[in-house]
């Protein structure tokens, strides 16, 4: 059978149909391929965005933890707090007149408002009822009946610090005060200078923590004064610090501040007893060596000082004289578990009471008094008073927001033979607390405290109290 011949027009139409069918299949396949590629790109973009969110959250958590640790260290040691800057992408352009970090320059206003409610079950000296100092516990009932209720804001603090590179070194300046009046202002809610100093490279001049002190062993307590048996003094000084890796060596000349006890001389000659004053002719020399490791740190500090006295208003200021005071202070922080810290300290010396957190005197009378026919007194000599102090505390973190601190401390004085019967002999201090930090700048907690005192004649007194504290901190860094 013969195949019918197609016309040229029919052949053209068939060829066109074949081409269109081929192109249509290729187009469908191309469209499918493009859709798959777009889907994969969207999935990858979504995955990268999710990773970015997680990374930012992790970075923010890290910054908050570092800042919280810096605040805790500042509270214990008084060292400058260096806030951790946020990632660059989180800092908007022109965020502040004082940028958080601009080639090493920094300016910060900081502080906190704190209110303490104390329920005292016994008594302390009314001028010191906002805190528990064993030396202020009565050994007789000289301050009235037991049980007092106290509300105080004296722990509240305000400070300014600035840093910038000058001449190849960082220049750092700090000025800080709280409202806990002492000395002539004891018992008052008034300005009390804590820090006022500048440092440039290894050189520091001004008032801050003594080189003989290790502020890092101050535990996480909410009571203001803290453990009795540790060295704690913020002192005007000129300091030079040499650092090399994990090693630090510091030496300083510090303001002398002798605490003189005339003892029983007042009973024989009240005018003479009130005329004996401290004589401070040369500065105290302090030094420490510190080693910082991954496990914590250890520090050995020493002090050498002239402890002098004179009789103001007498001929040639006689009697007068001086003794050499000295001391050694061994301290350490040991890290355990994730964030827990053990604080340890042991100090011994003669004539170093003015550097202790509480208790004792630097110089006192020794011997047996003899009254000569002309009425003058003899048979006595002045001597430095020996003492030792111990501190052991443990800071434990139950979670990121709950923590506790528990421990004990003691100061023991070896009284001289002619010190008064009511001279301080030893003090003990113990506490335990539960603290809640629901946010970076907020702290609330309760603390149970016990303290005891013993006098030179054996008379004793003790005190127990509960303290509830509420603290709200601020920093200008939060507003940048």
C-alpha cells in the first residue's frame, strides 16, 4: 500500500509541533530545577539565621556572666570593673558621647542603691548597729536591753572611673564613695571615701586597697564589714607593680596610722593617759607576691612599719619612743566545681592591728607601774601588740541565679600586761546566706550572722542577727 504524500505545508506544521513539544519539556525541567535551587537556598538561609540567633544569645549570656563576675570581684577587692563590650554588630553607630570602647578609652558612672533590714537579737554599739563588728559587741549591758530593728541604706555606693592610653600606657582613674560614716562620722549616713587614685602603667598613687591586703578573699556576704580576721584597709599609698605572666610583685609606701592604747596609765594619771598620742615619722613599707593560675591564686604579703608614740604637752614630749611592727599575710582563692570558690587567709604580726578588718591596737604598755616620790611614773615600757587572724569561707552557686556563702573568721590578740581589763582580746565572726540574682543588676538575699567578743579580763559577749538586703545596681554602660 502506498504511503500518501504530505504537502509541504503539512510537513512544516509537523516539524513545528515537534520543536514546540521538545522546548516545552525542557522548559518544565528548567522550571523544576530552578524551584529546587530556590528551596535549597531558602533552607540554607533559614539555617544560617537560626545559627546567628543562637550565637548572639550565647554571646550575650557570656557577656552577662563575665560582667557579673567582674561586679563580684569589684565588691570584694575594690579593683576596677572592666565591663565586657558587646559584639561590634550590636553597638549602633554613635551610640554614646562616651563610647564603650574607642581605642582603649572608657568612661563609666556606676554604683548601687542598697537597703538592709537587720533584726538584731542582742545588741552592739548603737553607732555600729548597721553591721556586725565583734569589737563593737558589749561584754556588759552598757548599751541597753537586747533586740533591735534596723533599716539602713548606708551600703549604697557611687563611683566614677575612666581609662585612656597616655604615653604608651593605660591611664586609669577611679573615685568611689559609700554612705557608711566612720571615725568622727560613725553612726551617720554620710559620705565615706573608698577609692581615690590613678594608675599609669605600673605606677599607682592615691587611696585604694593596701598592698598588704588581698581583697579577693572577701566572701560573698551582704553584711557590710565582713570577716574580722582578715587584713582589710584602703590606704593612701604610692605603689609600683611588676607583672610577668601569672606572676605579680608589688611594693608600696603607705600612710602610717598607729593605734595607741595607754592602758591602765589613765587610772594613775588621767592627764598623762590622755596626752599619749601616736607619732608617725615614716611611711609603712608593704609588699606582696601573687601567683594566678587556672585553679585560683595564692598571695604572700608583708609589712614593716615604725610604731611610735609621744606625750603631747610634756617637756621634750617625754615619755616617747617607738617600736618596729611587722606582719605576714598568706591568702588564697581555690576554684572548685564550676563557679564555687574557697577563700582562705592567715595573718600574723606585731603592731599591725590598724590594718586588720576589726579588733586590737598597735602599741600598748607593758610592765609594772612604780610611782616615784616626786609623783612621776616609771617601770613601764611601750611595745607592739601581737595578734593573728584566720578566715575560711566557701561561696557556692546553686544555679545561675542562686548562691550561698558560709564561713568563719577570728582575730586573737596577745594582750600586754598593763593593758586595761576591757581591752579587746579576741573576736569571732560567722555567717551563712542565700542570695538571689534574678537579673544582672538586681540582688536580694537573707543572711544569718553570729559574732562574739572576749576582753582582756575574760568578760565575754555575743550577738546574733538576721539581715535582709535588696540591691539595685546601675552603670552608664547600660545606656549606650
